[in-house]
C-alpha cells in the first residue's frame, strides 16, 4: 500500500511541476500539425461561426482533440488523487487540493480557449459568446464556469473554511448538469458527428455515475465508514475513467 501511495505522490508532483508550455502540450496531445487559434475569418454578419469552414477541417479537428485531451490529463490527475484518498493511503494533505486545482486549470482554460472564434481569442464579442445562439460555445463556456466555481468551493471546503453542506453543491449539482448536457452536445456539421456523439454519450454516462457516487458520499456520511469508502472509490473510479476517455478522444 505504501508503494502505491508513493507512486501516486510522484505522479501528482510530476504533472504539477512539469513545464506544461504550449509547445510541449501540443507535441503530447495533438496530431503532427499545427494548432491555430487565429480568429475565423469566415464568420457571418450575425457573429455566428461558419461551421462548414472550421468543423471537420484539419485545424478544427486538431484544436478540438487538443482541448479534450488537455482536460483529460487534469481529470485523470484529480481522479487518481481522489482514488488515493478513497483507498485511505497515507498521502500528504495537499493531495486533497489536487481536485480544486485541476478544476481551476480546466475552467480557466475553457473560459479562454474553448472555441477559436469565441471571446476572448476570437472575433466574437463577449455578448455574442455568452449570450448568443451557438449552443456548442455556450456549453463549453458553461464547463469553464463550472470548473472555476467548483474549484473555489472545493478549495474552501477542503481547507476547512466552509463547513456548510451547501458548499458541496457546485461540484455535485453543476457536475450533474454538465454531464447531462453531454448527451445533447453537438459539433454542428462535423463529418464525424456520429463518432463524436458516441464519445460524449460514453463520457456523459460515466459523468452521471460519478455524480451519483459523489452525492451518495454525502448521503451516507452518517452510515458505516465501510459504506462511505465504497462510494468514494466508485466516485474516484468514474472520474479516472472519464479522464482516460478524454485522453483517448478523437474525431
């Protein structure tokens, strides 16, 4: 058991301290072609992106796959940290802060780089991005808001500054909403839309399992420690599988 605890600590330290620069990440998670975040020059007059020009293109596929795999790296990391806690390994206290830290990175990344044509890196304004009609962009930004909100609430909970049960709501409730949205998430006129929908359906199913397990941890808090541990292991296991699924995502 001590060997597994040491291995988990080394893995977490490696990922946290490794210089994850854009060039390194691109080499690790993208195909051997350049990922461009230049604004889409084919936007229509109403500020909506021209799906046929970007969706399914080489750059569009590379950009989307990179985003999914980037998120998958941190989801897997937080899942392993949660699994170590669930198995009652003797880990440093800061391991409990891996989850909010990883969610914060994912949330901040999606708020900025989720879509190449969206604010703040693309040609769409803030209003067009967050109050427009593009459901794909709106859902991506929702995941960004969810990640940052859950990161704050979980940090306060895990350092003992927020004791009320309602502080667990962002991770539980917003996480469930986010996973349910995956069943309706679409990449527009993408030629591989059927495969993308299968990826999202599997990811959504794992997310529902994670959300239910997380809720049961609180629901059974007054029950036997053995029962609580089972739900904690189930929660961590679903999260780990979600991370693997995201790392294997392709279009």
